[in-house]
C-alpha cells in the first residue's frame, strides 16, 4: 500500500485496513490443503458435476470403469457423458486431478487380464486411450482383491506377481504421456490382504495406496462393532464384550481393526507414509435386534438394518432424532447411534471423526485422506467434506 495514502487514513481505520489485509493473506495462504483430499465419486442427483465443490478437493475419482473383453470400458453408457460433464468443470479448479477408478467390489476380469503379458498390454493400451479420450489426470486400480475370490470374482495364486507387473506396465506407459499422471490403487484395511501383493514392489510404481479403512465389520456380522474406527482398539478393549468373547473363542490372535492399526502395519512393511491415504466413510453400517448393553456396541444382533445408508440420510433422519442417540467412543475415535426402543445400532463417520482422521494424516505426514463416496455427503452446512477441508486448511 502506498505510504502517501496511508498517511491520510485515520489511525483507527488504518489499523482495521491493515488487519483486513493480513486476514486476506491468511485466508488466501491456507486455501491449499495440507494433504491430498481424494473423493470417490458416483454421480448423484444432489452432486451433479456442476454442483460438486471441486475447490475443496485435490483429486476426484470417477467410479467406475470396468474390464470388458480385456479392455477398460464403461458398462453403463450414461457414465461416459457424466465423466465428460465432470471434466468440463475443471475450469473451476484447474489444479484438481480428475481420475478414473477401475473395478470396485465384485468387479471381475482383473485376474484373467493380468495373467499374461499380452493381456496386460491390451488393457494398458485401452487404458491410455481412455485417459486421453476423456482428458484425465490419472488412474485408480480397484482390484478387490488379488489372490482372493471376493464376491465370486476369479483369482489365482499368480495374482500376487501379476499385480506388480500390471502396476509396472501402467506406470511406464502413463509416463509416456505429455502431462503428469497419478497412479493409485485401493487396498483393504486388514492384514491378510497384504500377503497377496508384493507391497514394496507395487509402491515403486504407485503414487498412492488408498487404504479402505472402512467396512472393518460388515452388516452381515452377528456382532456389532465400529465399521470405520480411527483409534487403535486393543484386545483388552473388547475381550469382555459379547463380540470379544465370540471372536477370541475362535481366534486368540485376532486384532481388532482400525485405521491406526493398519496404517502402522503398512509403514512397518516399508511403505512411505507420504504415499498412504487414510479412508473415510460417507455411509453407515447398521444392525437390528441389538440389546442395550454399552448402548448396543459390541453386542449380538438379529441381522442387518438397511434403512440408515448414507451420511446424508443419517443427518436427516437419525442423528439425535426419532429415538436415536449419538454416542462417542473415545478409544475408537468414532461415533455411533443407538435406538433403545427399536434396538437398532448404527456405525458411521461424522464431521468430528473425519476431522480427526484428517488431522491424523497431517500429524503423521501421510499423503492424505480419501472417502467413499462424495454423493453420500449432506448438502447442508457443516458436512463431511467441509470437516475434512477446514481441518486440512487450518
């Protein structure tokens, strides 16, 4: 500011002007997140491309493409137009990386495609064409899971080596394009998964490992628990509960699942923390027929309760409403809901738990945080993405 102009401004007003200048610089400086914020994205009515808050994301992963006849393609023709619409919005945040996520739960074709050099090259060639056709910035491989026939998918004992070869081939070919390409893959939040991949070899080629630190327990479980806990839950924390007694009667070496536990494990395996992305859930897991002990936590149940769903639905119909009371588990660093009248228990992430996950990523110098999936957020103020973004830009 010009000194001549400053001399003519009243002292009180001058202080205010200088404070405003400083505040504007602070706001401008802190709009870049301290870590990556990666959203998996399924088009939803409330989150059409033009309505997505792209300014609060560093990466958005359009979900999903699939392997069709050994090539990367969309099974749903509508997805092509939606992806084009998303890419057209990049002018609102030119720095955002728009990526394609290939695969997902129950998606088949990976094991067969990766089983030969010819199959891998066919897929890689189609992938590069796909990326160029849609003007994308990268790729996320969501193979669930190498060496494990999950959801009826085909698998092979050779998947372990073939996954490394696939990621190597993808990296080498992506690097031939005329702009930087991000390559990531989705991994499970439990240790046995890592016995089926050559993790240190794969991480030579991937920019990020997106750890799905959710679905730590599914709604088919006969006992309730946190499905997306951050805090490191120990054996001593659950051993005296119905869940603990049932689990340890079958396997005395069982380790309760949590984000902190699996991330520590991955780092001990040699993964660079800056390549690790912690996972958040924009959806819930719920059970019915749950007794009131511990407000339903770590208790038996009579089956899945399907009406809870996304966080948007939780916020609108369940959170401290209609007989549901929100509780906080300081060990798991996670919320849960219980309805004593209807005997229903719900596990989920909320703004507090996701702020803690984001802060955990920052404090431990991780690469960032991702979540499944953006369309589950509320469109009201103080939503989940807002909690992540505000924590990452403090």
